[in-house]
C-alpha cells in the first residue's frame, strides 16, 4: 500500500494539479481517520440519494502525506485522492 501511494503521489506531483488526500480504515462497521494521531472515529452518514459522507475525516496535501501514514497491511484501509485544482 505504501509503495502504491508513493507512486500515485509522485505522478500527481509531476502534473500541475493540487490534491488533498484522506486515509482511513473501516473496521467492525466503524470508520477511523488514520491521518489523526489517535485514529479518531469518523461519523458515517448517508444522504437521501444514498451517497456516503464521512463527517470529520481529515485531509492533507499530497506533499505531506507519506510521512503521516503507517505501513499497515490491513485490507480495510482506504486511501482517497480528491482533486482540488
């Protein structure tokens, strides 16, 4: 996972795009923000259209993400990239 994130971030940095990334884990029907020091639980909401919202999920710039993420091999970890410009 860490190598894949490194490669994705390297590819983004070669472009002029700016992105924000989130890194979270779904475990036992709960969602945890892995960018926070204490792996804070995130509130999962579903709107009337069935779209899932994660309230309280932190985001970081692509340049600061790699030193903040663990090298965990859990299959429940999600790395999300959001284009901002």
